[in-house]
C-alpha cells in the first residue's frame, strides 16, 4: 500500500492533473479526444469580466489545432451542477466577437470531478448541448459538453474507460492506494506525484487552509439550520399566542420557556 495525499484537496488534485501526460490521458479516456497541447494553465481566468462572478478554472488547456478547450474542475461540496454550468458558459461567451457571429471558434468541454457526496449518487452524468429532433436524434450542430464525475459512486457497472480513473480517485480519499490494482502508467505517475512523503510544506499549508474552510462552511450551515428552526418555533408560538392559549400550553407545545414566550408578545 502506498501512502498518498488525498485528491479531495484542490492543491493535490491540481498537482497531479496539471501533469501534461496525465491530463491528456484523462481527457482522452473521458472525452475521446487526443489533445495536441504543450501547456496546462491552473487557476485560469479571463481579463474581460463576464457576468457578476469572477470565474477561475482549476485546469485549463486550449488545443488550437483541433479547436478544443478542455477544462477540468475539482469540486468538493454542493451547488456543483449549476456552478460548472456557469463556468462552462463563461468559456463559451468569452469567445464571442460580435453580434454577426455567435459561433465560438473552439468547442468547450468541461470535466467536473466531485470528491464529496452527491444526492443523485450517480457515477457519470452529461450535459450534451447538441439540439435533438423530436425523435431524440442529435443535429450535430453543437459539440459542447459538460461531464460530471462522482468517484464515490463508481461501481463494476461503470464503463471501463472511466472506471479505473474514478476508482483511483476514490481510493486516494482514504489516504492510501493499492498500486497493484491499477494498470494505466499515467495512474502510477499520479500515485508518485501525490505520495504523502513528497507533499511540500506549501502544499500542506493549502491543504490545511482548504480543510479549515470546508469545516467552517459546514459549521456555518449547521448554525443556519439551527437559527432557522428557532425562528420557525418563535413564529408558531406567536401564532398560538394570538389564539389566546395559555403560556403553559404553548411552552409544552414548542419547548420554549415562559420568559421566551412572554418576550414574543
């Protein structure tokens, strides 16, 4: 077993997948395109603002020969479908030159990897932008796609071309990898890159920062649920007060103290 840093951390995910050969192999298996690129940008953003939200792409590459943009986004949390639909559209809109030509020069593919849980519990989901006739046949007009991958839900039924990648990402979340289970040379390179003993002090710092951010976000969410529940209880108590019920009865029904109910009058 090899001890590794978890790919749930953005800094570790980018460390592995910003490797040119790994990026190209991953894209080929997920999208079926042999990219001709010589660089991958991390935290890519556009100088021209589009919409109200600043967008940064975790991993971004343009293949001008094949006229393709590929983004790989790492996500550990909710709002995952809407957020990356927005990112995808930004990469499309950024290419628009004028009102006479709306067709982007480059096809945009967005691959999103979710390393946390997802309510739909599906391993692979796709948004295909090509228009369909009423029989479901594509018109082959628009090639743009978003592919959502959830490694936590990989199964034996997951298509083989995806399965080894998703299984490796999922196993990394435990902090150790059984290398003999994987045959792709690119995955062996991933395991070498994310080996725990090779994590730099700077990478450890960003892992801790990300962990603290996620913990704080969960705590604030729990506080919000608690506060919302208390407000709802207060509203119920106020409605009961308006009916003329005794305070003792309202206290038994809501769990509020007599003083709390008195303050709601």
